[in-house]
């Protein structure tokens, strides 16, 4: 994704640019920390509840209505739905006087699908690529050759030549057929 590419270019962890870190206890701990912070500041959460509508009055968002018909009033609403669903299905943009026609048109044409799949693998040895073979050193304690991590072992490994190959494989998957590549 654009975010991941941007992180590799600009991001950092502990002062090392483009590096990655893992959240102790897993990514769910990030969500838990955000939830605790919200609760400490008066936020009320509802989980496993489907929102049917973002409620508005006089061009202002005032809460949500759930599929069960519950109306929850709020000073602000945060949507984790896609922009298209948020603006085209949950909000009735025609009720707003100042939403440009061009915005309404563009939001319905937004393609938020993604042909990207990220897989993290734990391997029992350093990968050795034919195109960029490992260098080795001898471990004096065991007297065995040990691969030396090189620049080809930092960042990510992309198994495609261009983004069209990713999209084509994604379309194949949508059609329940193995990727042609």
C-alpha cells in the first residue's frame, strides 16, 4: 500500500529509518490502548453493532442509528467504513447544502479495493537469493558457515515485477482461479 511504501521511505523505529517493529503482545494491544485512552476521556464504545445511518441535523452530524433502530447521539462520529460507504450509504449528502457536486460524483467512483496481500513469515534461516547470494562467515564456536545479513534482507520482498501483475493476480483470485503468474 501507499502507507507501507511511505513508511519504508520516511518511517522509523527507534531512530532507524525504514525499519519495522512489532507490538508487544500483538497488534490488538494498539487497539486496546486506543480504547483505554478513549474510555479515560469519556468515550463509549459499542462493538458488533452495524450502523445503518449517520444522523444529521441542520448540516451537522449528531450521532448514528443502528440496524436495530437504536439512536446514539454524539458530539462527533468516527467512521471506519470506506469513504464511499461513509459518504454514499451512511450519510445522505443531498441533505447538505454545501457539498460540491464534483465531490459527490468522485466519492461514488472511488475504487477502494486493494490487490495487496501481506504475509509475515518466520523462517529457520536467512533467505539466500540466486540474484543476490549471501556472504558467509565462520562461526568460531561451532566451526560452521553462517550467512551474513545483507542489504537484500532489510525491508520487504516483492515477488512481482510491477503493480499490474499484482492486480491481475487479485482479479484471478476474485474469479476463483489460480494466478496465471
